[in-house]
């Protein structure tokens, strides 16, 4: 694992800020609504920018906006500096969310070295899909999301599983053909968005925290702006409610032992001022 010093981590964050700025440009040009999310939203509210120890950046948008973003990247993304990856466009890609990456960089997560696609510094883009209304339907949907996530993770899980049996299960799941995996994911997306007015939404292949039902769709129907690293980015108007559901007392700093970066085996950054 590569150890990040302060200067390296800050340079990584500035590259991610450059990617965020490009995403914001594309979204504003095409009237696409998005929100900073995860630790990026938390950092905006608590720190006015990146959480000092954070090494990634995240945004989210409803599936309808995500589809518009996929289309806009084909015509408006600055391909001299960036490239877009997702399950629809990238061979070997196994995540239920997209990434905009910076060219001429490398950010290689441990145990993902065997993935066949290019892995530069990135910003994650999480589409939010519907959760069926009704207790039984919601539980069945949650199970489908759990299985889909494990299938996608299996090429990594067979190396990182915590015990022998977990690794065996992941090895079995990893033999499912990529085409079958992607076809199943597309079907899950269609079923999740059959009703476009469900009360709750989620990222299909990302676990929900705190055993919650999901995120209220109404949180993603109005937007405002916050300052992040001295720039303005979009956030859902009810961002404080979102932060409370995700982190609880979100203004409280976590213990030092919980302030971790992702394990990285290879890193190549560029000086943006050159």
C-alpha cells in the first residue's frame, strides 16, 4: 500500500476538484441536476472543501439525470483531459455507477490490478434508482441489490474474502459471464424505475447505511449550491437531512483511527500548473 504524505494527498484532491469542475460544467450546460454526496458533501458543509484525509470525491443524481449525463459526455466531455467509464461503455467494468477519470494519471486500488480497464484518478457518479413502495417488495428489491453487488464484486472478493467459504462463493460468482452480469443489471435498473414516483431511492449496488429504507426522492427534486474549495457546486436542497440520515451527528469529527484513505498499489499524479 502506498503511503500518502500531505502534499501528495492535496495534489490528488486538486485533480479530483478539476474533474468535479468539468462535471459541473457539463451538467450546467445541459441542465442536469446533480448533488455532491458522501464525504464530498460532508466536507463541503463541515470543512468548506475536502475532508483533510479524504482521497476521493462523489456526486449523485437521479437515474433520469444520469441518462442525460451519459449522453452529454459523448459530446461535451473534454476528451483531451478526461474520460468517462460505466457499465454500458467500458469492457470489464463491474460497478453500478459511473466514473469520470483524469487522463495521464493512475489511481490503482489494491486487489483491482487485474481489472482490464484504465484506472486514472476519478470522481464517482452514483445514479439513484427507485425502491419499490411496500414492505415485501422493498425487501425483495434489497435482496436483489445485495446479490447484484456481490456478483459485480466477485473478481475482487475472491482475493479479499475474509474466509475460505466467502472466497469460494466469490470464485463461483466470478464465473458468471460479463454479458450475463450486465444484462441482469440492466433488468434491475428497468424494474427499479418502472414506477418513477417511489417514495425512496438508492444506489442499487451500494449498501445503505444505518439499516435505513433509502433516501427520500423528494430530497432530489430541489437543488441549491454550496461552496467547495472556493467554488460553487450543486447540492440537493435538503442536504442537511441527507447528511443526518447518512452520518448522524455529521458535524462531529470521527476518531483518528477512523480517518483512513483507500489502499492504493499504484499512483501517478500530474501537476495541474504545468
